[in-house]
C-alpha cells in the first residue's frame, strides 16, 4: 500500500461514466479511489451502496469518487445500473492501477484486496486504509489535507 504523503500514481482508464484521467482531477478536486474485490457480491455491494448514499458528504468537500475493479465494462455497467451507483467504476482488467497503488490480492489469490485511498488536491495520499472505512473518516482526512 502507498503511504500518507506519497504522490498518487496517475492513470487513465475507461469507466462506467467515460474515460477517467486522474491527472485532470489533481489540482482541482480531492479524489477517493475505492478498490473492491468483485461486482455483485454482498460485501462489495454494501460498500459501494454506502458510498452512493454518502454522496452529499463527498460533495461537501468537492471530492470525486471512483471505484476500481478488474471486471470488464459490461459487468460494471450492470452492477452500477442494478444499484444506482452514480459515480464512475473504472475497468482495471490487467491490474495495472491496482499494482501502481500497491493493492494486493486476498490470500495471494485472484481477488484484489479492499482498499480505499483519499487523494488531496495536490495529488498526495491523504487517506489509506484497507477495508470499508466510513465516508466520515475519509472526508475528515481529506478536509484536513
């Protein structure tokens, strides 16, 4: 995992809402990257629906939320439509974004770990935690940055 204060690696990826270019967001808005293991599983659905339901908290600091997962676009679009996920879910089929961010695989197997990063406006890691931290924790960290 990346450490607090490290520069966030820049990437470009296709998402459910068009091409995501991290470099175009840096300097303008904080960014929350949510690496999650799999679409349509109970834990991942709960996590991303909680993000959807916390939209006003993220908007209060102008943050952009981006989900990152290795599944293909069709799976992501179906997942987003089934649960009303109104933020981009980026395709990371080759795992290049996951690897840039030091996100490992659970038990060394095929599923990526669940990790959340908060990137401040200057492009530095301001929040980094495994699991499903609350929007309050993430927003508080980015608000201090």
